[in-house]
C-alpha cells in the first residue's frame, strides 16, 4: 500500500527558534543594577545565571504573578498541554542544556508533575521545579482554599521524596539563601529541586543585601590519593582492561576527560543503554552497548572476560545489566560514580567523582594494549529495501540507522523501541535520550520538544510505541506551535509488545488509532501510514525533506515481532531457565 500523506493548509503561529547551541550552564554572580531585588526577580535572575533561557509549564491563579514577571524577563515561557509533559520537556531540555526548569500552579499542577520529576530524579537529570502556592496571609483567613489536598505543606512533603532539595520561599530573610542552596544542589547532584513560591511573596523585597556564594566541594586529599594509587595498581596489573562509560560522564561534563584517558592508554570503551552516545559510537576504541544479553554476544563476552572493568558514571540498574544477565566480578572492577567509589572490595569516601575522573586521566601508567577483534566492534549492515516486503522491527531500526547524522538526536520511549535502539549507531556524542532506568511510558514526545528547544539545530528522531504515543501525543501541537520538525516514528504493533513478552493477555491490547491522522487534529504536519519496506523508504525520505514541520510515520508491525535485542535476551534467558 502506498504511503498516505496528509498536509494541512493552515499553519499555527510559530515562534522563531534560537539558533545558538547550548553549553553547560555556568554559575555567575547575580546582577541587580543597584535595585533591591524581590524574591521573584532574584529567582528569575539566578535561573539565567545558571544558563536557563526557556522554561516549561502551565499557568494557574496561584502562580500568575510570577508568570507575569517571567513574561517581562528574557526567559521564554513555553506552555504545554499537560503538566507531566512540561516535566518531561524540562527533563529533555536539561539533558541537552545542563539544567532545565518547569513552573506550575499549586497541587493540581505540581502533583501532576510527580511522575516526570521522579524520572528525572532517578536518572539524574537536573530540573528546577517552581510551584506557585496560596499566600501566607490567606492561609490563615481562608484555610479551605481551592487546590488544597490535606495540609498546605502536603505538596512540598511529596516533592521532598523525589527531589534533592526543597524550599518554601515565604520569608525575605531566608528566601534568597534558599534559592541559592537549592540551585547549587541541583547542579551539584544533577537531580531535581523544588521551590514553592506563595503568591503574596513574589514581590517581597530583600531586607538586606545578598550576594550568592560560589561554594565548590573538594575531595579529601588523602582519600583521593589512595584511591588513585589503588586504581593505578589494578589497571597496570591487568591484561584485559575495558571502560564502561555511563550517563554521569555526560551529566558532569566529563566526556573529554574520559576520552583522553581511554585514548592515552588505548583502553577499549563501551556504554550502557542509559549512557548510550556518551562517546561517539564511531570512535575506533568503541565496542558497543554493554547490557548483558540484550547487547551483542561479542560485546558481552569481551567485557566479562576483562580482568579490570573501569565503570565510570555507570548505574548498575536491571535494564543496564540486561535484566541481570550481565556478570561482572566486583573484585575486578573500579566503580566510580557521584555517589560511590569502590575499587575491588575497598570503598573510598569523600572523593568527588569529577576529581577522580580528571585525576586518573593524568596518572602515568603502563597499560597493556588489548586487541579489539573485528567482530566485537559495531558491524556494518548490508541495508537493502525490498519494496513489497512487510516491515519488520529489525528492518525499521536499520532504516532509522541510515538517516542518523551529526544534527539528529534520537529520543526513544519505553518498550521495544528502547531495546531496538541499542543497535543504532550514534556518531555524535550525547545525541541519544531515553528513560532507560525509570522507564516511564510517554517520555519521548515531550522530551524531544525540550531537546529541540535547548538546541534548535538538532532534529529529533522520535521512536515511540503505540501505547506510549496514546499517552502524550497531543504535545505535538506544542512542537507545531514552535515551528519544530521532529520525525515521530510510531511502532504500531497493536499493544504492549514488551509486556506480551513477559505475560500474554488481553490487558496488553489497545485501541488501534490512525496515528498518522494526528496532524489533521492539531492542524499541521505531515502524516504517513506504511506497511511495506518500500512505503517506509518513501515516508522517511519525505519526512526528511519536510524541514519546516513535524512528521508522523505510522508503521504497522506484527504484534509478536520484536527487536533483535529483545530476541537476544529471550534466547539467553531461555537457556538459563
């Protein structure tokens, strides 16, 4: 069947995207030009100091005064269709920009954010959550205010569980220090923070001058020295060293240091699925993604045969470990993250992750050069199109792989679209975003908007299952409004295929939408419905040519057809059971 294309004649108003590439935010001293700052104006200035130029959210009466200040500031407010989508967008923005922010109203807005912010916390994505709140005076005179749940502090109590720092900005004596404390914690720990701003405190002025402190934590010198000595001893004694680079290498801006360390000693590298593209996958030392049986057998064998595995910024999650089909001997590992430093069975405390990574790269070591067999590195695919052949999941990912370049960013949702993306070749570093630990469905579409807002030169290739698409697809109207051009590929296998893999049942079936017709609903973009390899090729070419707007490709797949990665896992687990 030929590809179907629908093109809307009407166009929504578009905002001109910024053309500058975002960099890691830098802390700079706040400037007030001699004016006495208010709590609201100081918060806005500090967000700019940390490199935030855009903010996501939905207004409400408890936050309207602050929204008014934002409108008059250089920070652009980007409205979304739902608060949880605003959180996903801010998360995607943070992963590209280095820091993100979302602003919503009290409880009905804030509590809707909880799932997306929980995901950002789990995967160390630094997002500043700003929530409006009832005024302090009106709480005393009218305690049954709308949006209230239990107590006036209920929402803050909830966010204390899913953020690294919280503050109620109700007192001009403490609010300015609290803003600084929370923002510094967000950057230091790479996790979300929560700021609650009562509406009668937005315009309260500082009572005394305030200058933000630039406090930087330092490592214990003795602990750092001994950890480096022990790491050096283990590496130099090894015959088969290997590096596993994780997502924290990106979060903490340590990619260059890790690459320099690997290149200096010619140590082979691989990544986890959460950290995929933390280094360029075309690098001659790159092996592929290591995630137990989900990754290629050659990579798993090469890593697990190592007598010194150097894990840098890697989360040892079940997904990263291929549902625990990975086997690493702790006695042969150097495990360094922002939360833990373990060398063999020795634990070191008070050593800053970035200090360790930078210092180990400066150590003068004699390291055995380990050969990388040709079959271990990513293998080129003999890609061919059989025009009348029905599309398989394997062919779909091979087709996606053909269009990736320096200016594309892959944003994948949860399910087989995530597992299938393991085999994609990302040639440019840090251009792969996924919720590969928290695995919340619905992430990809709103997160792709955040990524493109952060860097408009990137074009998102969005991989989303039909179930996840049904959750957050209306956020495409925001992409249309902004004039963005994501290519959204819907894996339409009529339900939750990954769940079918675990437990078959009618609960895995979902309504079969005409996903490509979403462009008619939102009033713009191109839609394609494809079932054969030839149709897919035509649709992808047309979508790439459609640089001025978004494209949605509805790809029909068999419900039982799964990616090569999921097939590898099934084969390995069947032999173990």
